């Protein structure tokens, strides 16, 4: 299957299913790998996810469907052990609805589990999506915050070509720290925060962690505290990552900022949660991706100074 063409062709069908109050946008990436999957089952999965998204936006809103390549390495994300090493195509379905707390998101794929009123759903839609993706050799992940919407990502293995291309993922070089550089990590998810801190410490960075924006600002207020880069989630309770970035740059104008999100890039940009052109990583993130982006940002001022 060519995922980009498939998604483009699905928009009209989904739009008819959801009605006029929901705007749908499908976004593909350049060079998307092909996947081997049952088209009818994938279409049913998208319909299930789209209907859940519509129900989360009773006053109407925007639904974003986005596809991107994803390479899973040994350090990809300790919170997703179900994904084996290799290359995947990740299809994200994002709504800007009510969102859900962690205890609800953790049970969302359970059969017959539903938060809807009786007669408004049997609680099988998401469990069917989960079963289909797992049978296809992939995995599903939910990113959601109350009041901030939900992204559901389906990971499908890249199809192996006859000559074997794509069966093995080439190793990416991992760039390490230089001269005791310090990274301030701001992430409200304990597992993700722990993972990021472990990866960066293994790369010889000094790490300071904060579980919310206010704690991060307290660190930045300490003039004698060295911080070379701010790595922050975008969607967080209280002060969000975008506002944290603005305040941080007021306090430390030269501080590089790298944003992270489990939501699709187009969704966070189009809904005003992040400006175009900022540095952004999609969760889950591999060690190589994280290391490369951080190294690029830290080296950028030096290159400008030498120019």
C-alpha cells in the first residue's frame, strides 16, 4: 500500500461519515515507505478513530490524519517494548477535543470499556483498532491530555522489498555531549522523563529534570545555574510548552529550545499550539534522533559566531 495515496483517497469518505461540523485534513510526508496491510481493515480502523474524534468534539472541530516514517532503534522508547527494531510507517489521528486523563487512556483499548452513555457505543471500536494493528505486526499508542485533545498513532512495519531493502535499518551515528553541557528536560510523563534523562546522561550530558513548566522556570531563574538547552514537551497541564519557551527566551534570550510532542506536527501548528519553523521532535523519539537534533542546536550558535 502507498499510504499517502490511501489517506488522500480516504478523506472524502471520512468526511461523509463525520458530517459538516468536522474538518478533515490528511497530511503525508515525502518518501513514505510502503506497508503491507489489509486496506479494508485500515479503512475501518480510520473510521473508528474518526468517529471517536467526532464524539470528542461535539461542537465541531478539526481532525488531522498524518503519516510519517519512523525508525525504531534499541533506545527508541522504553515505554514501547512491543515495537521490535526496524522501520515503520506511523499513521496519526489527532482531534482537538476534550482529551482524557491517564487512567482512562490506559484502558482505552480494553474490549467493552467505554466512557460513553449507554446506547452510544459498545466500547469495541478502539479494541478492534488495537487488534487489527497488532495482527499487522505493529503497535498503537495514545497521547492525550485533558482539554488538549488526543492523538492515536498506529505503527505499521515497512514492507520488505524483493531485494531485501528495508529489512535491516542502517545504524545512525550518535552525537555525544561536549564540555559538560547541561540539558533541562521538562516533561510531565514520568516514564518519558526518566527515559530522556537516561539517554542524555548516557551521551555524557548533564541533566536537570522538571515535571512542569513552573519548576523549569524556577531553575532558569537561578542565574548561576548552567543550562545549555531546554528540551520541553508542548502539551502539559498548567503552563504549556509554548508559553514556557516564550518565558524562557525572555529570561535567557540565547537559550536553544527543542520542543517534543506525541501529537502530530500539523495539529499542534495549525491549532496555534506552536509556531511554524520551530524545532520539534515527534514522540516516541530514538536516541539517534534526539542526539542529532540536540547537537545541531547546540552547535548552531558557534557556527554563527564564527561566520
